[in-house]
C-alpha cells in the first residue's frame, strides 16, 4: 500500500509535511519541492521493490515487509549508510535513521488523509484511472485540458 | 581498550552513536571529519560489535599506547558541491549495490550526488513528465 502522488493536483500547501511531522514527533519524511513556478512535488519514500537502503543496511534494521520498506528502530545503529544509499534522498539519519513507515498502526497515512487537494492516495486503481482519463481528455481536446 | 584499523574505518560514526560512555568523540569542520577514540578501560565491546567496517578490536589496556584518531576528507556533491559523506562510505555503497542500480535512467551516477540534490532531481523529472503529459497533442 504505497502512497501515490498526482502532482498535477498538488497545490503546494505543505499540509502533508505538517501532518507527517505531527504524527512522527517533529521529524517528517515528506518534503514538498518547488520546481520554479511550474509545480510543487511532494518527495517521499517509494517503498522500492528492490530497495537499495535495505541492501546497504548493515544491522538489518531496514527490511522489506510485504510492499512496505520497514524500519526496526531497535536494530538501527545510526551508521548512515541507508541515507547515502537511497536514490531519492528520502532516508534521513540523525543519530538513528528515520523514514516513511506509511504511518504504521493508522488506517491511512497522515499525509494522504490531510491532503486538501486529493493529490495523495493509497489507491492504485484511482491513480491509474485519473491518468487514463487525463490521457483521453488530452486526445479529444488536442492537448488542452 | 579499542584498537582502530584506519584502513577499514568508514567514518560512519556508528561507534560514537553506540558508545555508552562517550569515549568516541566526533568533530566535523566544513570539509573534514575527525573521529577520536579516548583510551577507555571498559570491557564493553558495543562499538566493536556494531562497526560496519569491522575496523575495531578490543585489546588489553595499555598505559603507553597513544590515543587513536582518524580523519576523513568529506566528498563534495557533484552538483551542489556541498560536502556530504566520506569516501569509504560511498565506496561501500558502490560495492553493495548491483551495477545496474548505480546509474539512473538518465545515466547519472547518483551515489556521488548529495541526498538534497537527489530529491531536487526527482522533483524536476516528475514536473517535466507532467508538463509533457499536459501538452501532449492528439495523434
């Protein structure tokens, strides 16, 4: 159940950042990046199938749990290898590592529930449905939306 | 007492993180990282156990042995030039990841790019894709 992002809906309000920090004791794992005046893009863990952070992890703290790239805080020694091994720069180390845990224990991740623009979702079907209907619209309108 | 093999040390600071008595001191200036092992009399070997490079060994206490120190020049990011890691740590990652994962879809050697620039690159690519999709002409 990874989080999907539809950046054409993101309004750059950074509510997801605040929500993530609120539920993770001040250190958030989602960052909204602004690309000029074109777009705002929340950047967060992809929960990669072949996760390089888990390969680099020396103590076995980072591991795959189904679709989720899970993190065992008890095992982490704070070597920071995962921080350098993440291709997207979304694992941080501050004495110990911290990363997106998809809000373990909650029904839905806090960022998804909070997003006022519905840009974030955990529903793959919805993400692909939106992309398909956008493509269809683009085809009929000759590029305009 | 802890003996350090400077050739194996990654400069990752795990030892300093796990040391219960703060006997391993880290100092970082802009471009350099120094790790200093005070002479400790403890029989604890937490740092030895948790060293990713297996650079540490527990040896009997010796009054005359000098305190050990290792220094690392930090590697600068290829894009923003900020110093973000030690060379042995990056080498270690290059040796653990399969070769096909070390270059991204556009051939960038991302391991040599700092995490902040990696996030920026990801944001720029996603934006490019979105703009492209918006302006896609009908066939």
